[in-house]
């Protein structure tokens, strides 16, 4: 909520060798990120409300497991709020 690019309000990552849990909820332009059960960052008024999901790491090796995606009830989305096809 502090801008287009911001750092987490708290480092919630577990030590090396342990798995972290990330929960990302995105509904109608509001995105909330929780790490290991606690809210750490978010975004309000996103112009993209429908599109792609990207998981990445900045400069370090990363592994994923047990990925679950759940579709939430739709809100009002106009064509200009949908990410373009690649």
C-alpha cells in the first residue's frame, strides 16, 4: 500500500532448508501477501485485475512445491483491466 514497489514490513522467511508458505489473495485490484501466516505487503488499486500469475526470485535459486490456485468469485472487470495475451 506504500507505492508501486515496496519491501515487506517484516522479514518472515524461515531459515535455509525450511519451506515458507505464501498466501496471495487478489480481488478486484486489491492484492494481499502473507508469509508464514502473517500479512507482510499489499497493493490497492491495481490496474490489472485479471491475467497471469508469475512466481520468481530476485537473484537466488528458488523451488516451489504444493502450489494451489483457487478461483475467487468474480468482481466487475472491464476489458482494459485484463492483462494482454502473450
